[in-house]
C-alpha cells in the first residue's frame, strides 16, 4: 500500500478531536491502523510544519497535516546542546533547531516513554549538564554547593523564557526556585538584552515596528490589530547584509518579547523570514516572495544579556550563526554577488 508522499491534508470541523492516526487512516483511504502509526512514528508526518511522532495526538480544526516523502531528521539529543554558561543558579545553552524549549501544556502529563520520543530542551539540559560535569577532570571539578557529587543525577532546570522550535540560539534556564523567580521577572519586565539575526525576503530597511499582538487575528493565528487591543510589541530592525534586492540579513532587537513577535512583525512588514510557513501570508504591503528554499525558519538568537540572580553581575553571551544559516547565506552570496 502506498503512503502517498507529499500529501497535504487540512483538518476540517468534522475531524476536530480525532487522533492523528485515525485522521490519516480516514483521509488516506486505504491506510491500515498499523501503517498510519508507522508513518507517524517513522517521522514522516508533520502537523502545522512540525514533525509529530505521537499517533494519539488530538487534532484541531484548521491544522495542516502533511505526509513527507522521506523521514524527517531525528530530534536533537543532549549531545547537541552546547552549554555556554553554567553555575549553581543559571545555565545558558545554545539551542539547536528542531526542539521546543518546553513541553506544551497538554503534554505535561505524558509518561516518560512517550516524552522520550520528542524530548524538549528543558528535558535535555540536565542531561547536557551531567555530561559536562562528568567530562571534567575530578581535580578541576568545583564542589557542589550542597556537597553532593556532581556525578549524581542533575536536578531539573526551570524555563524563564522560550524560543520557537525552529529558532536556534541562546536560551537561559534557572537551576533553583529563587533564581527562576528573579530571572522570570527580568524577562517579564523586558530588562534583558535579546538580539536576533534573521534572513528575510526582500530589501528590508532600518526601522522600529510597534504594534499590538493578539492570539487570534481572525483566522486562528497570532497577529497585529489596528484597534489597540492585545499586548504592545516593539521590534527594532537593522539591515546587516543585503543580497541584491531579493534578501536581507537583519538584526532584530526586542524591546518586548511576545510569542512569535519577530516572525509576525517581519511578515506584516512585507519581509517574511526565509523558511516561514505560518506567517508568510500576513504582510500588509504586498510583500516579498521567499524562494530561498531555506530548510527551516532562518531565525537565530545571537545575543542574550541578563543580570545574575545572585551575584548581580551583568552577563552577556553570544552565539555564532549555525551551519544551516551560514550555508543558506553562502548560497545567496553566490546568487547575488556585490555589484552583480
């Protein structure tokens, strides 16, 4: 039986609430239960552009399910998480693309075996810390504050902010409750420093984008409103490198930190982030077309600054562009050489 690769399926009202496996069996026609489950567990199905490996996931009306022609790459593991800073209170890591920062609310009660199919960064960081401590020479390893051996199981970390699954770059976690409260307050008050690099379609200019964002702009997606409803969102945009008039590498500095803020603001400005699938149609000014074939949303959290919750020291971290963004930029430089 064929799996019908490349098939795109839209979840209708009648399909709302059914499991992904049941939906595939129903919509693919001749699919058996075992085949539908193999497609999902084999990383051959996406929901809204994200790989889903849970056949029991309940679908909602308006979601988009796609059967891939080849299996998607395996999710990152603890060995793919680079620790940038580590102490008793704070850990800052360089997040690889393809992993969510935290588990969605409806997934928090999943059993461990089910979680392991698609781990989150929050779950991988303790493993990365344990690897880091184990790899240190014993005579150079600092003693734990409570006297416990650093080779023992590392306690869970606490998320104080988030970046999207496909976004790469710097993320901070607290290692105890007091630190979590202080760091979360810094992000809530927008006193942290957050600088992103994004590759966008078109010739983007410098400027500041100020809008109010709502969870549902009218079609089930987040977006800006014209009536002042929603939360204020401010993004400062500066061009870094141009590729003819077709693409621009821009710096985005967040004055606020709303969900999907950069992606929404740039799309609404007419310059969707390359690889964007959700917000590419939200721009209001005609907008540029993305033909870069970027493998994912080309957005990277390049700088993160915060105040240490215990020492009060100003901390500033940087992260270089990941390989996939460098490769995409290199390809654009060849297509659009300076003066060409």
